[in-house]
C-alpha cells in the first residue's frame, strides 16, 4: 500500500469514529448545532482527504453545513432511539 493511501485511509477512519461518537449528541437546538458542526467537520475533512482536497477547507465547510442542519432540526425530526 502506498504511503498516500495509508494517510487517506487513516483520515477516513478517524472521521468515521468521530462521526459515530458525535452522532447521538444533542436534544436542544444549541446542542444539535454543536454536534452537527462536529459531525459535519469530520465528514468534510474525511471527504476532502479522500478526494485530495484541502482538509481544513473541507472541515470548515462541513462544520458550517452541519451546524446549520443541526440548528434547523428539532428534537422530533431526529429520533435516534428507534
């Protein structure tokens, strides 16, 4: 396996574990916005790493989208208990 492939795989695994760790967080609007930002940043960074893009830029864009999505949802929209 090439060194670049190992780095990309490591970045994707890190993003996956971070996403799983943050996926169930948040009952209030602020908590959902914060956890959405974390999940979005992790996914954005992972996607950028996988496609050869700028990881920091991917994290910022993903974090913004995740925060907006988390803030726009309410407790009844996302039910992780079922």
